[in-house]
C-alpha cells in the first residue's frame, strides 16, 4: 500500500510540476543549447514517446528529474535522466495497451522504482 501511495504522489508531483512543452531547467543550465533542452513530451501519450527522438526523450526526462531535485549537478541530472529514459523505454516497449496513457504516469512509476538509488532525495 505504501508503494501505491508513493506512486500516486510522484505522478501528481510530476503532473503539477509545471512542466510545459519547453525545458523546465532554469538559470545558466538552460541558457545553452545542450542535450537537456527541447523536451516536449511532459504531457504526451506513450504512443508519442515511442516515436520521439532520443534527444527529446532525454531532455524530457531531465525536466522530470530537475523538477524533483533542483540541487543536482548537471552530470547527476544527465545520469538520472538517462536511467529514467531507459526505465520508461523498457516499460513501454512492445506494450501497445498502454499507448494512450500519459508518459508522466510511467515516469512516476519509474521514479518509484529508481527510488532505491537516492539520486532525487534531498542532500544531507
């Protein structure tokens, strides 16, 4: 039951994080045209995710990661975003039944699974 509540909270947090069709990263990080810019899948369906570019997927995952913990370094964001992208890709591969679900739902589930690695927990 505890995991279900965590999943719901994470999904709601991502949904309410204010992620739009533009990168959510701010400050000096967002000023350059790097791998983390241009994510447009925040409120997209899984069918859209499946046909998106790897760059768009990674940039979107970077926004999800950054929205949870703005204290991460750029290399930590990239590592965590890569892990999240791999999790999402694996979760939706060859599963057409979930194509109309929102990507943020799967991202929330993957973030819960990745919870064991403390990348998005607050620093001590």
